[in-house]
């Protein structure tokens, strides 16, 4: 029973580190020297503004600085540096939470007009003791628009003894009329080095054994938020019974050890796909999700890319002792490989949520990365990377040439023949072809693949390099230049296409094409003007065939068109189509009164 009482007393006396080690003066604020120096100088020179706006990320000291400022300006025995003495009645009452000169309002839960009016009513009364009454409004962006408007006049012209300190994490949500009435201070994220130093001071005071690598991991995980780093430290201390190591910190924070990423990189550079797949399987069995692996590996590649240039090496933020390992790995990796891998990982991470089979999605990414080095080597000529040529303007329409197969048309005696009647779309006469059984067709020689290669200037392109390496497997075919639209040729082709419609006995479509008006808007786009919606539908029915015909004739796959209906010639909708059900019945009843008489005699209730 005595032991239980001791444990209960310890639990009741426990205070989380974020509250226990909250700074009590400006000198102990971490990572915001540009803010604290400005405030101390303003206090020392008696140049205080009547309204302050502290904005920045969460957990960087906005509310803490607001409280320190409120305590310092009411201190009766300030130090020469502009700090509070922490011994006078005003300071002691503030530390005890009994000061009547400091009022805090949480705007997240008190965001109505009535709450602001109650605050404004308090401003009318002067302080009974001390020089200033300070009003701290936290999360001020949560105030409603009406509450902001009720606050405007008081904020612009407060009494000389009233000072307002507004704090927010989302400055863009505050009205410009509020911003213009405040002195704005932008808080920045706390750097990893400052966070590690502050954590080291706390673990020394608490007699906690902590490795510096573990503190660096905590600082990276908190992402510049000191409150988060202190909360993480408290959890890990409870998890490890006061011994914070690098390994148990990784385990508790669910962070993958960087050694796995080094092994993945080695297997990909050596194109050892089974090793990479087995390594991912081992990671997956430890409970790490695929998106965590993709994100961590992308950050790892980014760190390698940073190490390639000494100028950017300062951007490398890794655990102490890992810098040398990163630099050595970066020396073995080419920039082309790193940049391409980063692009693949980024795209894979974006598409991860949409993938049904998450594991397969990650494995496909690893397969791409495994063969990435081979793809880069294919595109390198004499030690230099050869890029594909970019062509401005229309893109040529490219076709692969396939040589015809020579078929022996002589049919041995006794072999059956089959005649096929194929309808010719451009003629009413059918085409008759004789089909010979496959048994009597001699085997054709194997066909070598023909890949069209565009001939450019003197600068060697990617296809030229491939031709030199594999010249016996490829042939060269010059690609025709793409043509831009011109009205004469367009009208000629339009008329030819219309004639094919007439041959196919599509007389309505032929009439529409004959009276349509063409207008070229730019090199690859033209408009077709017709007189009615029905005519527009006739043109739209032939869109696919028409586009293919025009793109082939102009040798330009970018050609497109739009069908417009002249506003002055749009079809008038018939009267019976514009009426609703009730109006239709009334119209019929007016024309045929017997219908209405029948409805009345039968006492019918029509459901319109």
C-alpha cells in the first residue's frame, strides 16, 4: 500500500517536458533570436506597439514569447538587457498564474461576436497594479468575420495601457484590415542543430543516457517543432526506461534504418534484381508500408545528390557519422542515375494511393530502378549522354514500313480454292480475292525489323548512336516533314472526302459537307461552320475518319478541328417539344374538347 502511494505521488508530480522546460525569459527561447532581440530592444527603448501578430509554424514559441513579453513589460525591476527579474510581485504572480493583468483567449473555442465583445468590455478597465493589461488571443485566425469586424475599432485605437498579442499558424486567413493594425513577427522553424542542443541540455538535467544520433533522429522527425521533439523524447524515455539509443529510437518512431537504403542502392547499381526484391521482402515483413519505403528511398537519393557537389554538401542533414558513408556512395553513383531514380520514385509515390496492389506497385518501381543503369548506358556515346532531339512545331506522322510477304500464287492441282467477297467502301462493286490454304504457301524468310531513324544535322542523336552500335539490325528511313494547314489544300481534301460520302450513299452528310464553311485558326487548328445542330451532328459522325484522312494527307498528327453552329441560323425547336406534360394535355384538350369531357365524366386524375 505504501508503494502504491509513492507511485501515485510520482505520477501526480510528473510534468511533461514541453511544460516543465518552457522558457521563462527571452534568453532561453530557442531558435528565434531575431524575434527576441527585437522585443528586448523595444522594451528597453520604450517603443512598444499596441498590437502584435506572432505567426509561424506550430510549436516554435509564439505563445511562449507572448507570455514572456507580457511578464517583462509589467516587471517592476527589469534587467539592463530588457529581461524580467522573476523576483518582483508582478513576476511571481505571473509564474503562479494569478496575475490580473494578463488575459488569454483561445479563439478556436471562443470565436463568436459575443466573446469579442466581452473582451472589449474588459479593455475599458485600467489595471489595478502594474503598467499594462495584456490580452493574448491564440489561434486568432479561427475568429469569424463578424468577430473580426467587432474587434477592429478597439484594435486600432486601444487605451494606452492595453496591449494585444495575436498568435496564429495561418496568417493568410486573417483579414487585411487586422494585419494592417498589427506589428507582425514571423517565427521560423527551429533548426535541427538548435533542437539537438536543447534536447541535450534537458537529458543532462534529467540524468538520461541518450546517444547524439538518437537526438538527431528526434530532431529530424519533429521537423522544426520544439514541442513535438520534447513529446517524442518523453515517449522514448518511457519506452526505453531512460536509455535512449539510436536503434530503439528508430524502432519506436517506425523509421527504416538507412543501411537498408545503402544495400538497395548497391543491388541496383550491380543490377542484382533478386537481391533487391528479397531486401524489400525483408523490409515488408518488419511492418514498413510501401509508401514509407518509397519516401525514405527518395530522401536517401536526394541526400546522395546533395553530396555530389561540395557547395551543396551543407544541405545534408543526417545522423552524425553517416556523412562519410553518404559521400562515398555518392562518388560511385552518376548524376544521371540519381536524377532519373528521383523522378521514378517521385512518380511512384504520387501514384501509390491509386494502386490496388500496393506491394506490386513498389516492386515494379524497384524493377525500373534495377534496369535504370542499363538504360542510361544505352544512351551514352563516347562517355557523353545523348539526348533525344526536340522539334518545335508540328510533329511528323511516322509509320513503320513492313515489307510485303511474297506468296506463291500457283496452286497445285487438287488444292481447294476459296473465294471471298469483300465489300469495297468506295465502290459498289465487291472485290473478289482467292484464298489459298496455308499448307501450300512456302515459308517466308525471317523479316528484319525496320526502325525509322530521323536524319538530322551534324549533331549526333540517340538513334544515330544506336545505329552505329547495332547497324546490322536497323535500316534508315527519312521522316517526312509535317505540313501546316493551308486553306486551298484543306478545301480540296474536304471536297474529296465529301465525294467519298456520296459514293457511300450518305447523301445528308454529303450535303452538309458541301455547304460547310472552313476557317483556319492557326497552323494545326481549323473550324467548321454549319447552319444547324442537325448538320453539326452529321459532321461529328464522320470526325474520326475525317481526322485520320486529313492528318495522313498533311503528315501532321496535331491537326484538329471544331464544329460551330451559326447563332443566327440555329434550328427552332418545335412547339410540342417545349411544353411540359400539363401544357401538352391542355393543348390537346383545346383542340379536341371531347378529351376534356371524357376526363371529367370518368373523374380521372391525370398524373402529369
